[in-house]
C-alpha cells in the first residue's frame, strides 16, 4: 500500500474538504488518501469497524464522485479478489 500522498490526492482532498462529509465518510476517505487504492475489507480492518459500515460510505463517496472503482486485486485481508477503491481520476 502507498504511504505518501500524491499531489493530485492533496488537490482532491482540498476540494473534498469543502463538501462537508460525515464523520465515517471522512474516515474512509482519509484511509484511501493515506494508502491509495484499497479494498473495503482492508479499510474495515484498518479502522476497526464492521465492513457493512465501510460499504455504505464507499457507495456514498462513489455517488458524490469522489472515489471510483480502480479494478480488482487480491485483498491483503482475505486473499480473495476484491474491488479496490481510489480517488476518482480528474480526466
């Protein structure tokens, strides 16, 4: 997982901050910004909350156009192919 924020992520973060996200939305977003593309079960493990709390927030962040599906990869938690979520490309 990435540990450094890219310049584009910092730009996206400053724009997102103005949207007034809820606490859990912000927590999920912060994990994505910190680690880069990450699966729901990895985010749940990192935050120490149930995955059903993550999936709802991911859905909301996707609908807001903040994050997007970055493709499938093996989860570092389950070893099963899962969708990795990341900051939406501005292209």
